[in-house]
């Protein structure tokens, strides 16, 4: 593994901390702003899922009915895997649910939200790893950029939630950084799985695409369509999709 590939696997996870940097300068970051940014992130990931994961999966599966079948099975199993994680891992949708009551209960919900983001980062890292191949560096780079762009508003959401509970800026930033560390783990696992056997690549691409589709539909979009902010979040999603589509084509 050369330095370029190693950086491509590691840096998207660190973008979570990059997204948290505004807490050091901004006094207050509204939920509306976060919703729009998360909508943008969903659009980026949606485009990356289609253009950098699903289309290559079908083509590498020899196209035709066989390619469609392999990709379809991979998508379904990827969705199912994330659904099982979502069902059996208690968590909170922090933005859409106003957290009231005792401070201890509010803190518990915030930390469950952070744990949920941390675990959901793993399949995104897996996508980076399986798409990063020496014979197709552009495709892997497109996925890495997409996930980095998607991670920044997530890091901001984590940091803002902690800051509102009177945690220090430094502590909130470090926690945002930690949530992104699951991504390099998934990225290296995905990369070496494909290195061991390229035959599993079509299914693995589809699996990670399914996992990300589940996260987009079940987590990110519902989070952004709250408190009357759905119009801004929708335009954010569309702009994110267009930008990622252009990047994928140009790269």
C-alpha cells in the first residue's frame, strides 16, 4: 500500500473533526443550518452510492442479469445489516426530537446519538476501502471525497450538541474526532478484503451501497426534515447530489 492510498483511506474519517472546527469561532449554530448541511451530505452520499458503487458493481458483475442480481442481493443484505444494527442499538435522533426533562436524561440521549453516528461510520469507511483500487484510483478518490464532505456536518452536529450541554470546545472537538475513527478501521478492512479476492468486489460494493442507502433514508433525511427546515434541506440534498455527480464524472 502506497502513501496515496493510505491517505485516501484515513483522511475521510478525519473530516469529522474538520467539520467541528466552527464551534471554536461561532457563538451559536442553528438547527436549520445543521439540517441544510446534513441535507447536502445526504445528496453527496446519494450520488456517490449510485455513480461510484452501484454502477461499478453491476459492470464488474459482468453486467446483464447476473450483474443486476449480484448487485440487488448486495444492496438488500447491506440494508438488512444496517437495519439490524439500528434495531438492536439504542440511539436517539437528536435533531428531530427535542430533548426535555432532567439533565441526566438529556445527556444520555446525546451520548446515544454520538454512539449511533460512530457505528454508522463503519460502512462508510468500508465503502472507501473497497472502492480504492490501484487500477481505478479515480473511483476510490470520488468515494473518499464524498464521505469526507458527508462527515463534516456530522462532526458539527456532534460538537454543537456537546457544546450546548456546557462541555468545553476542546472536549467537543475531540469527541467529534473520535466518532470518525471507525471509518479508517472500516476502510482498511474493506481494502484488504478486496486485495485478498477481487471476486467479491461486485457484492462488496453493492453491500456498502445498500448500507449507505439505509443510513441516508432512515437517519439523515428524517433528521433534516424537521422544524420546518425540509425545504432548505431538500435543496441542500439536490446541490450535494449535483456537485458529487460532477466530481465523480470529472475524476
